[in-house]
C-alpha cells in the first residue's frame, strides 16, 4: 500500500515538537512502517522544512498576560512548570513558564499579578533565574523566602479572583491554594482555558514518537502480572478502579516505552486500571508500532487519548482511587461531575516500580559497565584535548562517545557542563551566550547520564584541569568524604533518606560549608532519572527498601569560583547484620585522584577509594584499549 506523504504533513509538525533522538527516523516505524527508502528520504526533506519550536525571550509577554487578566477580571494567575501528567520533563507545548519568562530550569513557579510578577526557584537556580529573565517585568525569589503561596496571600485583597489551570495542577496543590486564598478573602478560580495558550500563537503541537514494547528480559515481570497485582491493591482499598496520569507509572505497568518527553522514554497517555487487572489505555494509537497491541494482550483496551474525558464519565457510580499529589484537579472534577465516588490514595505502582526486580537490576548493572567505559574513553580524551574547548564542544563529544553504544537511547537529562565559575551554578545549562572554555587551574564539573535499553545512568565527575589551588583540593576532598560516608552507610530497615542525608554533610558542616540541594534521588529502570518516592534529603522520610536505586551526590559550590559534585548511583540491599540495610555502588568510573588531598582522608576512606578503583579497573579494563586503558590504569592506582 503506497504511503501518502502529503497526508503525513500534520504529523511532521508534531515530530518537530518531539525531543531529539539518536534514532531520528524512529517515528516512521509507527507512522509509515511500509515507507520505502526513497520515501523516507523525502520525509526527512519535508521535516527539515518545518520550523523548530521557538522560545526566544520576549519581555512583552508578561505585560500581555497582565492585560488578559484584567479582561478576565482576575487579580492574579498561577503558572507552574507542569503539564497534565505532573512529570519532571514536560512536552514543548506545556513549556508555558519558559515561554512566558525565558527561564529554562526544570523547576519553577510563577505568580503573575496585574502590575507585578514573581518567579520562585530553589537553590539550584538562584543564579540561573536572574540571568535568564528580565528584571523589568519579573522578580526572582527563593521558593522559601517566603513561599509563593504566602507571598501572594499577603498581596490579594477581599473579593479578588486568582486563576489557575486545573488540567496541570494537582488536587492537593489546588486545595492548598484554595484554602490560602480563602483565608485572605480571595477566591481561587479554575479556568476552562489557559490564558497563556491564547497568547502563544505559535505554541507547539503534541509530540509524535513511536511506542515500543519493553522486553520482558529487561522488565522482569509481565504487564498482566503487574496489573493483576496492582488491581488487588486497588480492590483492598475498596475501589473499583484507579486513574493514572503519571507517564512513568503507565510505561512501567504496561511495559512500553516511547519518546514524547525529553530524556525519558515515555508516551503521552492516561490509564484507568480496574480492580480486576483490566486496563483502559487512552493514547494516540497512530504512535503504536506493529505488534504492540498483541504485546499488551486482551487485558488492555486501547482508546483514543481524546476519549479520556468520556472514559472518566464511564466510571459513574463507582468508587475510584486517585493520587492527590499527582492526579490533577481537572481529573477529580470530571469524576465527581460524572457521579463517581473519589477515594484518595497513593499511586499503587510507585513503590513496586521503585523496588527493582532481579532483571531490572541486572540490566542496570550492565548499562553502568558500558556507560563507565564510555566515560573513561571520554575522560581520557578530555585530558588530552579539551583545554581551550567550550563547554558545548565537551558536551557534544560526550554525547558522541555514549552514542557509539547500540543500546544508547539518548541522555537521561540535559548534561550539566560547567567550567570554573559556571560549575558553581548547580543546574547550569550551557548556551552559546554563557559557555566558557575549559581553563587550567580550576574544575570542570560534568553531570550527565544515559538512557539505555537496559537501564538508566546518572554520574557526576568533577575534573581538575591543570594544577589546582590548595583550596579547591580541600573542598573536593571534603565532598569526597561525605560521598564515602553515604556509600558505606549501614542503617536499620525502615530508615528514611532524611537520616542518611547528614552523612554527606558532616565534614562540610565541620568546616562551615554546605550545599543547597538534596544528596540523592531515586532512579528508574530505563525510565526517569529522577524517580520517587525515596530520596536522600533533609525532607524525605520514605523508608529505603532493597532494590531501590538512589544517587549519592554531595557537592560544594563557591559562587564565581568553582563547583564540585561527586555522584555515583547506589542500590539498596540487605546487610549481613539482620534487620539492617546498606548500599552497593553500581556506577563504575574513576574519581579523579589528582583532585584529592590524601592527607585529609582517614585510613578507612583511603581503603574505600582504593577498593572502589580496583572494582572499576576490573570491570572496565576488558572494554578499553589504547589511551583510554592507559588512563584507566593511571587513575585507579592505589592512593
């Protein structure tokens, strides 16, 4: 059957709004699998003519929105960086905060009043946010000084109306704002249409990436078995069904992977999981590759994503469970309007997904060996050739090196590559305007990761360039001591990440230093590089459990001078002592011995470094040769 190339034009705009992939033609496997080589060439040419989504800053957008608020009789409007699925990574169409303000960070919240606006960010972005925004139309504030909700409550007056988009706001968040505004005498108003969408005339379309089955060899459990197990949990709660909008939950439950969101292999969709294990998946069926329906089996009904609202109406009269921190206010409102009884409870997949099974851990370990070898090849190149190159050139070389692996599916997040002072910006993003060259006498901070078909990696190495001042080696070693303290921690079952976080900071605190971010986050299995529910942070009391993968990444940042972070991934496992747990470090890459002040390490810490480097050398040597192998041997010599 001939391929209608002109009929594919609407899809091309969606492909252009889809995150870049190491396999740029992969979308054709779903849209036109029968296309000939010549037709694929023509489609590439047609795609090149479609303009890229534009996020060029424009200081006139906030004033335009403020005029729109006046017409809507709103005193203020809330702009979270979120979409309908409440994930960390959102599609281009949902980048409303970035389009409005110019801020490109992964977390932020904007409050727009008629005559002023404020962007609230955490400690990672206190330097980046002012650099990317126009102070004449918006001020940048720390998210705790005071929180946005308190800041706005002090500014509204009795009778004011504050608008929000219920499609992108979680139930619990909407309630928090509603209560705070009511105490101030104002009203929180759910809007049918987002006013930013009315102003954003060239807003990108929804993405289009093909959807594939995630093999059982890597998933370790059939989707039908997962659904049956989770359905039993839904039934135990006394519910008939649960509604899921988090994309990593849906991908894990169904054993599918896509490419709609940056850095994560997800597909835009919604899922209704019944207590009997049957699931209804609301998804654009044109994205599904051949054989996927068979992979899912009769226990999954596939419906168009546009039918999701009707699917919620089909739950009329039933008791339905939703997760209030991730399910949106719109979903809850639709269920209640349909006459369903809404029960609030945790997403039943979150903990099972975090507790990796044997196959998931085996795949992740293999991915880390290959990723470690790629990192060594890159670091050997860096030592030989990077001096004077820009941060962007270094990032490109790292991507090229990882891309040599046939299992590579792209970066697991946007690489952070900061030379000297740029390394002090915790979540720095290099651009043509900001990129610095690799300079001697300072650090180059490189935080990166890969998505592989069998696992997800995340690693930070702080690379010394030339001879370092004594202060930098001292700071590096204090961070390293905290890293080792976490890696070697042993703790009782039931311990939360809050109890481990202080291990990473002890030596920094003793010297009057600290870092303004958590020590570690959960990591998925060829899913999100940031995964709940467990973390190692001053805020997380979620108990750590065997099989969870967490990062160990203490740091130190001296503004306008340098940044340091040392990150490996850990697996929680049973300890020899009954009732206790410990960590296994699975990242395999040398920690640069040239930056260590060995005199600051105690014997146990030196022993840990030497033991870790012996493991690294043994695991990676057979995959390397020439300059990379020589570099590995130098870097893994005993201290």
